[in-house]
C-alpha cells in the first residue's frame, strides 16, 4: 500500500501529521520534563497516559487539572519502569 492510499483512509478532520485524538504514553511524567511533555501533548489534543512513582491519590489532583485544562483524556498508572 502506498502513502497516498494510507492518507486517503485517515479522517478528513485530521491532517496526516496531527496528534489530535491520538494517545501517547509518557513515562516519568509526575514532575519535571516528563510532566511538561505530557502537558504539551495534552494541549495539542492528544490523550495521555502518564506513569510515575506517585500514588494514584497523590497524583489525582494534577491529573484532574490537566484533563480539565486540556479537554482530553488523561490516565495515570503508578509504575517503576527503571528496571
């Protein structure tokens, strides 16, 4: 299948290079650079799945605020991906 065929199957409301409506996994995203990346993706219209070392309860207010501010889906899973 060539690229023009692939482009023809995408929704017309989304350009080939848009991330709006897609989902991104951002590791180490409870603070610092990881959270900044998650914010940027969310504000660009991307749903985000965040991981980090904070408990669900600790991160819940930050998750809810990002979801409200960006208007996208935001999920959080506590995970240590260091190993």
